[in-house]
C-alpha cells in the first residue's frame, strides 16, 4: 500500500492509526514495524526491521522459537551470510534493540557473542542489509511464527531524497532492497506486507514513479490523500480535540472550520500550540503559517512559470470549477495540444487534478485544481503578478457567458462562474444579455463551485 499526498495532509497520522489498529487487533496475530524515515537514514528498511523485531521480542518464548526455526532452516539452506550479518550487527547495536536481540538469540547457538555498542540510532553505521539477508530473516521469522503476519510501515519514505544527495544515490541507498524484494520474492512470500507514505515533489518524481509502477505490477494499492472535504468531519475532530470548540455558536464553529481549509496539519498545529481558548486571530495566524509553509515552493513555481502558463492557471482558478481544455484553448486562441501538455505538466506537480481524460472524440479532457487551498494560492498571487489580470478576467467572463445556457447543469454552472468572476474582479456587467444566454436575474438559482449562491 502506498499512501501519498502533500506535506502535512495527514499521512503520518493515518499510518500511525493503522499501525496501532493492527497491533491491537485480536482477530489476527500481527507484528508491526513502524518507522518514521529520516533524511539522514541510509537504510530505512533495516531500521524498520529493527522496530518489528523489538515488537516480536515482547512475547514469551520467542528465543526458543527462533532458535528452533534457525536450526530447521540451517538443515535446508546455507545461513553463513546471515550469521556474518548478525555478527556485524552485534558489534554496533545494543542487545536491547530488535536487531541486537535477534543477533544474541542466533549467535548464542554458536556461543559467538561480541561486545555491543551503546545505542542504535540514525548515527550508527550499520552493516548494509542485502536482499538475501532480508529474505533469510523473514523466512526465519515465518518459520518461528507460522500463522503471524509481518507488516512493515515506512512513513515518509521519500525523506532520503531530501538529504542533499542526488536522487539516484538516495534510491540506491534506501530503496533498492525494497524494489528487489518486491520484484523477486514478494508474491511468493506469504503474510508479509508493506505500507509506505510518500510526499511527491519535483526532485523525487523519478523515484516516486518507479515505486508506483512497481507496486502496480505486483498488485499493490495506492491512496491519494486530499484535504478533508466534509466540514462535519472537521467539526467532529475539533469537538474531540478542543473543549472550547464545543461551546461556540454555529457561526463561530463554521468560522473555525473554514480556517483549516480541510488541512489536517492546521488542526495538528493548533493542538501543538496548546490553544486552549477561542482566539480567532491566533487560530487564523497559525493556519496561515501552515498553508504558507506547505505551498511556498509551489507558489514560487507558479510565479516563475512562463506568462502563458500563468494565464492558463489564472483562468482555471477564477472559473472555480472543472474546465475543459478546449475552453482554455478557445479563450486564448491557442493550440489544443499545447494547452493540454501544460495542464498535464501542472498535474504532475500536484497543482491540478485530472477530472476526465478523453478516450475518444466524443469526450473532453477536463482539469481542475487539486483542492481549494491550491486554487486560493493562484487567485491570491496571480492577479498581482499578471499586469493584464483584469482583462483576462473580462475575457474569461465573456467567454463563459457566451457559451452558457439553460439546457445543461454544467453550462448553468459556467454562467454562475462568470457572474461570480465579474463580482470578484470588480468590473461591471449588463443586467440582461442577448442571444441564447440565460437572463442574469435567474443566476440567483445557480451555485458556484465554492458553494456561493448567486
């Protein structure tokens, strides 16, 4: 399972809850290794294995079961490399760590113990975990606990790509073992599961694509986390975490929920700041800090893009709903393929979302912003950046109004977007139009994508 999404969207909270539920499950014998991966970690799978082993050694009779499994395995396969690996582990980790306990258990069979180091942390240089060694340790554990399920949860697996190394170095250091095991052993190894979280960026896009492709080939699933859309869900979360929220009026509750823009990281920041009373100014300030820190890189990418790209992004943002590529091409008198390629580019940057891909001539390519926080980023900064922003807004308005009608709901929505656009861009529009367009007074029954009734 691959869970991915923007930084601060709630991946860690989700994986922690998932790991806790598995660990406390009474329906299955499940052993979980959970590791928040650090940028400096050269071998996250090895340290996740250490966490899983530490969990295993909380059970009674573990050493006896592992010794027996080792003796049975050694009668069928050569375990010389595994014994050498554990001997090296014994030299650099404490006996109380998961790897240290396993080394102590196996090497005691041979009365072969060495002096241990003082601690196991990211600064300790562990011997590299090779694919055959990892496979043998898994087989050893599966032999000792035939009915157990072993779950490796690696949160923020993209972290090594942020350590200043090149992407290829990071991939070689942290992901080759995972890639190799999934490719050669995963489908034939029962009761072993992996769950990763990843924050996609431009810098790690190559590794991310490789990981997604690999999981897809071997039946893995992926989950893309977005901001929480349900305001009721956010309100229930706030009710649970903040006693003062339960005492607010309906209007103030809605106001606080709106500050979050559906971002779990905003609620987490409020909780970390121990905000123990209703302070709208402070709540809004902390929420803005989260949004600015999350999207500062994306904001810079937008503002540094070529002008035509910024125009397209601004037009899509001010429409306020999914829009066909053909509409963008028509508004700008630009080639369809050029507009499509640019929207595809920004979709890869996680700014836009593909709502529909055209598979035949009767379908249309339709794009929208990934969520409202990202749309707000464009509507906040691009009008200041584009010298002709008002003219672009007028052009978009006239196009939408000309092409809207009363026959189809989505066309009515375009009319609603046109009116909303006119009001926010501060230019005057006629109260009635000619031709096939709907009468403007009827727009009171139309809602924009943001839910505003016009």
